[in-house]
């Protein structure tokens, strides 16, 4: 092999190594930021809020629901197994976070389904009945439970927490997972 060919081979090898290092670095950064606040990215979506008041069955919008600068909104279903430990975890943790408004939006066959589930689980934070209008306008909410972190206008401030990550719905692990995200949200500068 001539000297020129050796030089070209060395340069190509160096370029390939630099490209691999760059790809590896970007892959590690993206996998580590899946559930972290990324203040450099713009908010992905403004959530459309319309639900029904459980007591009066009247439509309410974001002005009535999102009363603080930081709102943790859990979307849940009455027939969803993983939703129960998440609701219980939020009920247990909510007193720790005075700067966050906690609300639930429950999906069931009717208001009574949602109300009965809340009573059975002893959930006392404000909940609403999920309307079809809410689901139709928010196509990206595709699983329950989904925990949204939004401002007064319904803009997402952090990545969503979809489903609970605990195997077998382990209540203590669900609490730890949610508490970790709530700590990040509580410390978020507005």
C-alpha cells in the first residue's frame, strides 16, 4: 500500500471514529432525558381542557381547572388497574407539594362510575368526568394513567408520565416514581 493510500485510510478511520463518538454521545443524552425537564425544547402541546363537573354535570374549562401556575393532571379510567395505585400515590403525596394544583380527569361510563371509584379509593383531590370532547381534541393522550404537568394555559411544562412503571402495580414503587417527577416539577422555575 502506498503512503498516500495509508494516509487516506487513516483519515477515513479518524472520521469514522469521530462520527461514532458523536452518535454515541447523542444517543446517551436522549436516553437519559426521557423523563427530565428540558428547558431548551419548546413545549410540545397545549392541552385542550374541557371536562364535566362531577356534582353538577356542567362543562368546565381550563380556567376553572387550572387554577395555579403548576398543575399536575392525572387522566385515568374507572376500569384501569394501574390507575388505582397512581391515584392513591397522588393522594398520599399531594400535601407535600403546596405549589402544585392536583386534579384528576376520570373516564367512565358516567359520573357515578367516577364518583364511586373515588369514594372506594378514598381520593379527595378535585376530579372531573372526562368528556368525549376532551378525548377528541387531545389525540396524543392515548393511555391511562397519564400524568400531565401543565401551566394555567394548559401548556405542558415537562414530559408526560404515561402509565406507572412499577411491576405488578407495586404501590411503594409507584409512589417513588411519581414523587421523583413531582420533585422535578416543583423545582421548575416559572
